[in-house]
C-alpha cells in the first residue's frame, strides 16, 4: 500500500466476495461521496444511516444499471471517519462491472487492500490494536478466535495499554519534578524515589501480560501438536483416529512415514495442527534420516507433544528414554497397543500425562481426545480482557518492560537517566497503539486485509 494516502481521493471497492451472488455490496469513501451518490441516483442521497431503494443510473447514457438499496454515512460518524456510501446491488458480474465503470468514469479510484480500515485508523476511528482485532475477526475460524478478536476490536487491549501509559506518565512526572525543580521548597525531597513503588507495580503488570501472551497468540494462530515415537508405535493410527479420516498411511512396515503429515482439527474451540512424524530411530537410509531430523525439529517447535510407545515391544523402555529429552512439562505419553501387553517400565517424569490405549480399536483414542481437550482448555483458557495477541504487541511490551526495569535501577543513581528510560517506555506504548512513526508496520498490517475493507 502507498503510504500516506491522499485524503482528497474518493475510493470505491467491492466489499463483498467477488463472483456471482444474490447481493453484492459496493462501498465508497471520501470527500466526493455525497456528490457521487447524487449523480448516480439523479436525486438527493438518502438520509444518513437510512436504507433507501433507489434506481442507479449511468450518468453518461442515462441507462438504468440496477435497482439498489443505498445507504449514506456522513463523516465523521462513519467507519472511515469520512463520508461513505454503500450500494447493495444484485450480485451479477454485469451489474458490478457497469457500476464500477461509472465510478471510474467519475474519477474515483479503486481502493487498495485494507485502505478503508487504514483511513479509519488515520482518522482516529480506531487505534492500531482495534484494527488488528478487525483483521483477526475476518480471519477467525473458531468461536474462540471470534470472541478474542471481538474483545480486541472493542478496545480490550487499548484499555490495558492506556493503564500502562498512565502509570508511566505518573512516574515520569515525579522523576522530571525532581530534575527540573531540585531546589524548590514546595517540591518534596527525593520526589523521584516516590516513583519506585509505581515502577514495581508497572513492571509486574507488564511481566504478567507477557507471560499470558502465549495464550492470545495461540488462540490467534492455533496450536501445533506433534506426534512422535519409534517406528510402528501407532502414530499414524492415532492421527487418523483423532482426525477421523485416513490422513496417514498405516503399515506394519517400519519407516512408512518419512515426511511430516499435517491435519487440522479443533480442540476446545482452538484450531490445532496435528503432525504425524517419521519414526525415531537410527538409519542409514538418507531419506528416512532426513525424516527423523524433521521429526525432531517439529517436536522442538510444537506447543505440545504426544510421545507414542508400543508397550508390547521389548524396546519400550529404551524408546521412552530416547523420547524423554524431546518432551516438555505437561506433554503426553501414550502407551499404545494395550491389547498386546502392558508396559512394565517407568515414566520417570511426574509432570507428564500418561495414558494407555488401543488406538486401532473403535473409539480407541476417545480418552486421548478428551485429555487433549482438557489440556488445551486449561492451558489456553481465554481471559476476560484482550491481552497481547501478536509478536508486535509482545515486542513493544518487552521494550517497555526493559525500560521500566532500567528506570527502577537508575532512580537512586541518576534521575536524568531514569527519566530517559521512562520516555523510551512511553514510546514503546505509543508504538503499540500505532501512534509512533511505524509506517512499515502499518503497511504490513493493512495490506493483509481484503480489498473493500
């Protein structure tokens, strides 16, 4: 997107999906909107925010284009903060093309991706975090994603960072007071030191938000769960059963799965990417060895790991010992093939969840599915407010936290340095809100919107 869009431009775009439809929506925004609507209708635009069925006329030929439901929104009380209009037309390609041709002929230009939302941001109708929430709402695939996006779109994160901003300004006022008026009698002695408790409180709030950021990011992106284990432990059978489809080849021949196989499912309202990986063993086969390397890499990157053991195998304990270095706290150990034998070994790590199943049986993974749902629900339960949901949010909060900690250490040593630290913290919060000069970030965010939004 071109930075700094000319506010004199009046833009248009199809706001509904392209292609044949019962109804399509053409959206306009900009200073010429009222005149364009008047020209296309040959009459005064409808009253603001009132839908009106009107004849849409080609201003050059006088030909009827369509009968449309027309709405006019007067700025600044509109989505973009400018005059806006919507033409709800019959969704045939011919009608859409004819109306767009008229707009081009009247000197309008087609909007760039996300330009309507960017104008809303630039005109103060929403901050950057609310715009990101809108983007997430458009992309939402599950109810959990929808609810989180709505909270952020409604200003949930804004409320949080505005609280941080107030605490930063309070601390900065105390620090600057001592710097600017060191000899004034009515300025309390060691005024800067009074900022200390507030800085501690702010640091804890930022730390808590960063600790909980994995929840928001997981809800937004979804979780990665890797199934790992020795060859023929039953990994492919488990992924097929959980996904309720034949996603992976099941064979008694060891080394059948050589590349990573992914399936998507939903657990506790959260989108999940479940990966079946190559059997972990030493091999001279170059292709299989690459599969083993990829399996270990995927396990390291995953949010949760399911380690599968064939408990009837004489190598079960050795296989477990080989898997333990790849596992983290709260991962799952599945003792599979319970109908062929029982595991006589010992799972030494108490933080792991252990379950015994027969994956090949009907509903053999039902208990595992229930366990996964409980783990996901407890670990990624949505909070009441909309916290940090993006890497950009986390980066701003981390920089603010670093500056606040530095200010706390500098209070007694050099209030001037502490003041500079707090100004850096304030700048980080401004970046979070989109108030600072972050043009490249804005381009990345708004170009991910569809045209017409």
